[in-house]
C-alpha cells in the first residue's frame, strides 16, 4: 500500500502539503490511469470488442478507487485527525459526505 506522509494545513486554508516524493507517487498513479483511459479511447476508435473494453474500464475503475482510497486514508489520518484534536467536529460531517460519494 502506498504510504503518504502529508502535513495537514487543511484547517483554515483547505490545503494539504505533500512532500515532493509523495506528489511524485500520486502523480505517477494518475498518469498510469490516464494511460489506461487513453488506451480505452483507442479501443473504442478501433471498434474493439465490447467485452474487452469493459474489462479495461473495470481495471481503470479499480485504479481510480485505489487512488481515492489512499488519499482518503491519508486525509483521515492527517487532516481529519488534526481537526478533531483541535475541536473541529465538522470534519466528521466531511468524512460522512466523502463516504457517501465513494459508496
């Protein structure tokens, strides 16, 4: 599992500071997903078989969900935890909303 050490500055300015190494890891994953989507686009252009396209869509979907899971996990262990420690209970509502979006 990808571990990202983020310093949370999300309390006041809604910004999360990430190290250059962490950014590089996330951007690498995003670029792989872009490559998958470009490949799917080419499959459609080439009139590839529907089932083959669906398999690739499933793989891209899993990659996106995996990336979201990493970011959500780190958000909960940094921004949310720090916010709750500082008495900002709106972070709980934020997490509930995020879980709704990803379910």
